C-alpha cells in the first residue's frame, strides 16, 4: 500500500472543512427560512384573529344601529351620545377592539354626479355637477378649477365617451406619460378622485372631508340633526347666494339638543332662507347611511377598518369595508 503523502492529507482536510462550511450555510439558511415561515404563519394567524374580532364589532355596530332606528325611524339626532362614542369588545390576553359609529350620509356623494338610466348605464347629472362646483367654491377652490374637476369627475363615472365642456374622457388620460382610462362606473372609494383631470394634492386634501362614495347613483341627503358645524358647507351649497358657511355653522351650533322635528322647522330657524328656494329635497332629519371604524390591537398586530352600513331598510347591513387608514 502506498503511504499517504502530507499534501494529500491537507487536501482531504480542506475538502472536509469545505463540506462542513457548506453544510453550515445550508443549515443556517434552512433555519432562517423556518424562522421566517413560523413568523409569517404566526402573523397570518394573528391577522385572521384580528379580522374575526373586527367582524364581531361590525355585527355589534349593525345591531346597535338597527335598535337606534327601531326606536324612532322618523328622526335621528345626536341624543344618547351614540355618534363617535367608542364601544369595545373584551378580548383575551389584553387585546382591544374599539368601534365607533357616525352618520355616514353627511357628505357629497360623488356617485350622485350621474344617474342610472339603465342597469349599469350611467349618464351625467348636471344638477349634481353644479352643486359640486358650489361646494368647492365654498372651500376656496377657484371656480375654473372647480368646474374642471366636477365635469371630469362626472366623465370619469359616466358610461359614455362624450366629453363634457371642461371635462375629460379616455383620450385625455391615454395621452399622459403613464396612460390610463376612465372607470365608466360608480366610484368605489373617494381616493379615485386623485386620478381625475384637474385634481391636485392640495385640492384633494381640501375636498376629501366633504365627499364620499356611496354605492348608489344618487345625491346624499344631509341630516340637519347630526351634521357637524365644521361641515356646514354641505348645507350652504344647497342655497347659493342666500346662505353662507358662517351662517350655517352658527345655526348648527344653536341646534336644539333634541334636534329639529322636520326640515321645514330647520329652515324656518335660518334667517333669510325661504323653504322651496333651494335644495330642500336633499335635507332630512333621518339617516340611512352610517360610517363605522374599528381598531383592533392584538399583541403586535394592529388592524384598522373602515366600513359603511346601509340602513335604508331594517335590519341594517354592512355594504363595504376596507382595511387601513383613509386615503
């Protein structure tokens, strides 16, 4: 037998050391993947649990709204402190689930800029477009920009490609560096407004607190018993040249605790407003849409939900939800 040389012993040792190093790297990689997989599985389980708690909060909120309307369907007021008051669910291990309900109809419904002429077919509604321009003007958005945004938003939603004056259809957006098309259907979220021709980040920030996207092609009815004074522009836009924002705010501050019994009673309390001379039909003393927010904290998992509840008929029902902060 030939004796093993020292050089061969060194090569064998290097080979063994190399194999050990490779195995160590593979083992480390496998352990890291196992750790990552375990963490992802844990996060997924915690997220699913948080969503389950949010669903429980939704059910409780819907039940409360149904009970509220069941007590008196003819008038909804802020009496009882239901609006914005947090209510929670008892969760294990120190977790929390806090829900808040507010009136979800005191906003300008962007989908009201069109009317549904046939199932799924939408045409521009000029009256709503004029109101949207008024609202933006009251918010200090220049008239020319307001007209462009209102017309372009109606074009964004309607089913045709007939561009309105100051509006924008597919041709305008397809010519941009990053081309896209109009939706041709109802908006799912107010954030779509950012894609509309004429809209700027500053204008969007200004108008966002006043607009919403309810799943119907109809203008919202403003509840004079629940609208907050800081949104008084939504009432002032209905009575151009006769009601200012400051006047509407002052009236809402003086609103009776028990609310107004009727829209006419409300209008009679406002100096200079004659019933029948403005958008009386868009005012109400009842509420059919409610907004729900849910915040769940479960260990390291934080979940924020925003939802819309339809109370046009009882029992009320949840019609939309989204996760994350408002955009």
